[in-house]
C-alpha cells in the first residue's frame, strides 16, 4: 500500500508542476514565445534537483504549453516545438537531476546550465529554420544567444532562487518527501 501511495504522490506532484509550468507560461504568453523570450516557467526545470518526479512535471507542462501556443498561434515555431522543445526541456530537466549533487555555496549552479544551453541550441535552431527557411549560422547564433539570455534569467536567477528558498524554508522536504 505504501508503494502505491508513493506512486500516486509522484503523479500528483508531477501534475501540479505541469499545471504550474503551463499556467505561468500562459499568463506570461508574450514572454513565453518568440525570438526574444523569457519563459519564466523554465525556472521549474531546476525542481528535479529536489525530486525526479519534477522531470515529468516540467516536461508535460512544456508539451502542454507548446501545444496551446501552437493552437492559439502564439508559438511561431509551430508543431515542431511540441516535440523538439519538449525534448529539450525533458533532457535539460534530467540533466539538472543528474547534476543535483554538484553545488557551489549550497546552490546547484551546474543544474541550472543544461536548460540554458539545450534550449539555446534547440529553440535557437527551430527559430532559425522558421525565420530563415533553412539553416543559417549567423541567424542561428543570434537566436541562440537571445533564447539563452532569456533562459539565463529564468534558470540561473529565478530557478536558483526558487530552489534556495524551498530548501531554506524546508519546503523541499515537505513537498517532495519520499518521492
């Protein structure tokens, strides 16, 4: 029975993280899509530092957000982003979990870098194909730097502050206990 309760708790936590990711992205829709973007919800890609259940939560939240963006026309990348953008977030969240134990002054700084780097490359590449109609190094570098800059703010500032605050207040243990 305990094992079943843990599995249910993992699913509930993942669903709550997905809902939070999606809600934040949709509330900040103009910032969440486009060439210059600061997807604040990407700060949640650092939650896998606290629990691997968060990997599935942020990935599902990203997929839902990209699908809503596609359906509403806000996501200029279109259908590709549902797959490639979500794959980038899934991989980044997993790498954040893998790097969770590497800390500087108590902060999982290395865990904040995979979302920045992967999204800069993947989303920068997607935007390049959409804007240029093919691959162009110059346009790619501009797009990658713009996306990476937004990710730096979301992950390396907001995400690290989120993890720091949760750990400092002991909420990491309360929210992610036994997951």
